[in-house]
């Protein structure tokens, strides 16, 4: 735990008692603050009390005595309207911050106290509309392969204040969501990584302009910025940021990192190949790998064999995760693809796809995925979005309305395994008669939807898919 001593002897209010909220409250308490916590969920309040925290309704608090409101990132700060706790804090002039801001201030205080530079205790902040979790995991993996002391947290699932405290030679690799960035005014990483910016979370930020501006803050005050220049918004950010390394999977660059198919280059020289690395399939993963390698170069981290370091990366659960093979068919769990933009990389990476999609539909549906329809042999639609998805698909590809994930796995597996197309090969690939390329036959769960109609979250959905695949009868 990082004991937060910034508010020692002072009162701090905290709203939002999920995993990171509880960890933050305990870190503040350990640092000597008088912490008052609350949540709109009664069960969360009772859980906090069981941990020895003072829980009482912040509506009855004397806000003149409170030094800061620490807000959980899931709680609206501005849109669609500020949460009532935010309104109370603002009315009394109380600053509103999040747990990453507390970490940033503690790290800055540690560096100042020990007369150290940022690079002596590196802080890597990673964001992007898509790919940030994989890149966070990959940066952490590469640093560990190089023998570094690494702490990984933030939006990837581990509360940042539950990590080990700052120390010389300790690397912090932190995934930052737009919600978290909004609560981190002092963000100043050693390396900031910006992967991409496409419309998302507009309901929480009011406009795409606001959302993009938040993402830019990860690189704006970084000692070194690593920025993909493959989308228009990020190119504009790159033009505004000093000390930036560009990354591209679309074109050769005179400086920075770029990919040509599966070959990765840095400053014009080949550095590694992704050929045969199942956990890093597709152009989006080439982008993630380039950003991770550029980050390591910026930190002057070296490897005995960078190729082997990449090959040993197992990837993330629920993100293009291979969970089984039967005959010539590969089963891939991409449950983390909760919108069309997130589903696109998997659909781009595979051929001869038996696609399981559906759930709680996001704005825009799957219209943007139409370009991938020629690669899809059949779609198996589940959940609340099934009827809308079927209307979008129309007659472009065969559709089966299967309602549940269990039905989808059984039917998709049967159809894929019985597909006797002549180019099916025993090693799980297909041969493209025109281009001569080997192509995998895939049963792909990439729902392009939230999971909440049938599952608690995307992780539960992915776990169910894995179990259903394991339970399939041998054909």
C-alpha cells in the first residue's frame, strides 16, 4: 500500500466505495487523514464500515472542514450532470481529485525529498480509446523481462494506491481512463503513451472535443511522449507536444517506431518480428507493441533478446485470447470488445470467422463493422441487441438468432467443424487460393456490446465462453 500522508491531520471526504475507492480510503487513513466515506449503495457502505472506515452521509457533513473530495472515477464529475457530492464540494470550494492524483503527488513528494529525477522512479501513463490494457500489460511484461522492479495498476484492474510505494529504480506502469484523467490535474509521467482517440464516453464528457482534450493530458506534460499518428486527432496532438516519439502501423517514419506487416522498426532499423506470436495478432497489436518498445527505448531499458521477450507475452484475458482448438477450428475469446470500435481489431485479424455477437447495444450499433462482413461465414446473435444487429446485417451474411451464449457456442462450433471447404488444413489454418495466405478458421466471441443483459460484466461473459468451449464434445 502507498500510505497517503498528504492530508495528515486533515479531513478528507471520499465518495464511491468500489475496489479502488476502498483502497484509496484505507491509504488515506494509513497516512493519517480523517477520512469520511460514503456511497449510494448501502452494501458498499457496510463493507467500508467492516474495514474500520468512518462511513456517513456526506450530505450531512460540514464541508468547511473538508480539505478534499476524493471521487471514484465511475462517479459523474461533469456530465450528464455532476453527482450531488461534486455539487456540495464545489459549493464550498473543496478540490475534487482521484486516486491517481494522490499517487502523482506522493511520487512527486518522494522525488523531491530524495533529490531524484523522474527517471529514477519512472511513471509510465498509458491511454487510448482502445488497446490501453494490452499495452499496459505488455510494457510491464517487457520491463520485467529486462529485470526491472515493476508495479502495474490503474484502470487495468489493480487500484493504484494498493501498489508498493515509490522507490528508486521502481517502475510504475499505469493505465489511465478518461474518467481517471479528469480527476488528475497534476499528471506528469516520465513517459506518456497515447495510442488512439475515437469517439467514446461522450455522455460522460459532453463532447468529443472534451474527451480528446482529456486524453491529450497524458502526453502534454510527460518528459517523453509516445503518440500513434495513425488517426487524425492523435496527429494533431503530436503536432502540439514537445519531445514526442511517433508510432505508426500505416507508414514508414523517418523517426520513431513503425511496422511493416509483422516487422517492427525503431528509428529506421528492424528491432523485432511479431510473426507467430498469437497474443499479438493484428495491426492493432503491432501498434501496442511499437508503443511498448518505444517506451522502453525512451527509458533506456535494454533486452538480451527483445524478440524472445515479446514471444513470452501471453496477452490479456478476454482480449483476442485463444481458449481452445478443435480440429481445424480456433476458439477466440474477445469478450472485452464491448463496442463496435473494440470489436474491429479481432474481425480484422482473422479470416473465415464464425462470429458470436450481441448483448447490450452501444450507440451506433455495428454499422461501422460492415467492411468486415465478407470475412464472416455466419453470425450468431445473442442478447438484447440481436434483432437490431440482424437488421443491420440484412442479407450480407447468414444469421442465426441463438439468444444465449451457450446456444451460440454449440451451433458455431458445429458449423465451423463441419465446414468442409477444400482449403481447410489440419493445423488450424485455411489456404487462400487467390493470395496464397494461411488463414485461421475461428469461432470468435467479439460481442461489440456490453454484457449486462445476461452477465455481470465482460469478464464473466468471457469466462462462460471459455468454459463452454472446454465442455464441447469432441467431434
